[in-house]
C-alpha cells in the first residue's frame, strides 16, 4: 500500500497527479469564512475541475460542507458548489446525504438549533461501486408483512415482490453520529474542525473497494488518511499548512505502528 502527505496548494499539487488515478475523494473544505485556517485561501472552481480530472470513470467525490449565516440568511454556498460541480464540471449529484449530529454547537434564539451538515455524493458517470452498510435494525425481521406497492406514472398502483426481511437493513441517507470531539473526547484537538473517524470510514467503505486510492485535498489533521489505512485503501492527502501535515503524519503513525509513507 502507498500513502502520501503532500504539503502545498491543492490545485497546484493536483496538477501533478495523473488523469484518472484516484478512485474516491473524501473531504471537508472550509465552510465560507467560519474559520481562518492560518489565513490560507483556496480556489474552488479550479479545484473542482482538477478533482473531476483525477478521478477514474465512475469515481466518487464525497463533499462534506455546511453554510454560514450572514445577515440572518444562510449563504447557500454549499448548494452553489454542488450546482457548479454538476453544470460546469460534469459530475452527477448522485446523492445529497445529511450528517445528523446528536447535539448542537451553538444555541439558537431565532431558528431551530443547527444539528446537521451536508455530504454531497458526486460521481464521474455512474458510480463504479457501492458497498451499502447494512446495520439498521429492521422493526419486523420476521416478515415480509403486507404488500410492497408503488404508484405508476399514470397514477395506477403496482406491486413489487417482497423480499424476506432480515435482522438488519441498509441505512438511509441521513446518518446520525458523533462529532470528532464527542467521538474521542480524550484526544487533543490539533485542528479546529476535525472530521469524525466514523464518517470518513463509512464513506470510504461505501464508495470504494479494498486497494483503491483515496484522496483528501484538505487533509487537515489526517482523518481521511487514517481511515484509508484502516480500511486497506491507498491514500493521498494534500495540506497547505505545514503544521497540520506534521499532525496528520503523527496521527497516522500512532494509529498504525510500522506504517510508512511512499
């Protein structure tokens, strides 16, 4: 297995990566201007184009984002990004997933508490693989019960065959799970917005296969690369802040003794 942490601007680094050499991108870019991240800036449109180019046909980009509230309104930056990925780059918006958090970071007074983020699942053509996680307990595993009916375009009802129910079924596209701080409260928080291990791991498991090459162009503290190692994928992380590069390397080495970078 090959692993890399590359210090530099993600667009410039990606220009040196071959066409169609990445199977999956899992990343969480800075949301609007909610944090300064050392004053570094990034070029969304150029990055989007480069990500499309380096993905294999059927490759997937999991884009975890949220919006700031400015002058009482959500910015909708996340949706503008998704539209750009589709209209300007050629991605499919394969799914719009929701990460539901168990509690809120900041109390709200004029709207309901913010407990979710988006994960846009964008694909270069039809996804080449999908490995659904089946850990949702079925309410009636002894079934099937009743009929599986659906309405046709002309308004008439039709019926599908009912498969025997099992103890567990496939998840929906709303995933409830802890933040990084809740997931591992004993860890030092070397980064202000760390992705939880479970989210990166389950996205990697769902949209890639063993031995595939996973990229994170905003590596931060290294969570995506850690989970690529854990799930037996190859990994490439790009990070513009040298301190975070060192943090990511230390976390990967601590997680997997004897692990080495290419």
